[in-house]
C-alpha cells in the first residue's frame, strides 16, 4: 500500500504534466493549423492579385493592339484617299488634254502638223510635271 501511495505521489504530478503537455501540444497544433490556413488564404489572395494583374496586362495589350489596328486602318484610308486624289488629278489632266485637242481641231487655219506638235508638246509637258 505504501508503495502504491508513493507511486501515486510521484505519478500524479507527472500525469498532470503529461496531460498539460498534451493540451499544450494540441493548442500548438491548432495554432499552427490556424496559421497555415491564414498563410493559405494569404497565398490565395496573392495568387488572385497576380491573376488580376495579368488580366489587366492582357487587357492593356488588347487595347494597344486595337489602337494599332485603328491606326493601320486610318493609314489605309489615307492611302486610298491619296490614290483617289491622284486618279482625279490624272483624269483632270486627261480632260484638259482632250479639251486642248478639241480646241486645236476646231481651228481651221492651223495645219495638222502644228496640231500634232501642240498635242505632243502638251503631253510631254504634262508627263514631265506629273513625273
């Protein structure tokens, strides 16, 4: 009996220490689990922020591409307008040449050689001024 009480006197504080150590370990594990959840949440938030930044960068790139496409379209329209203007100028010069030819043909006192010379001169002049 004495032996049992002696064991009880020694074992009781050890048991309490062991139990409190287990509780402390469980509390520590719970704290670590909570910290791990917070770290996972922080990591998820960081990943979401990175994804949002990537999406914003992609949107900016798409906007830049659209702006470049619009600029290219404007340049093509400008080129088309310039070509139409050049065509109009050439048609106007052709009309002027035909008018000059008609005026020279309506003059009866001029011989055909002079008319041909005038037409060739006008054609040469127009070709040299345009080109």
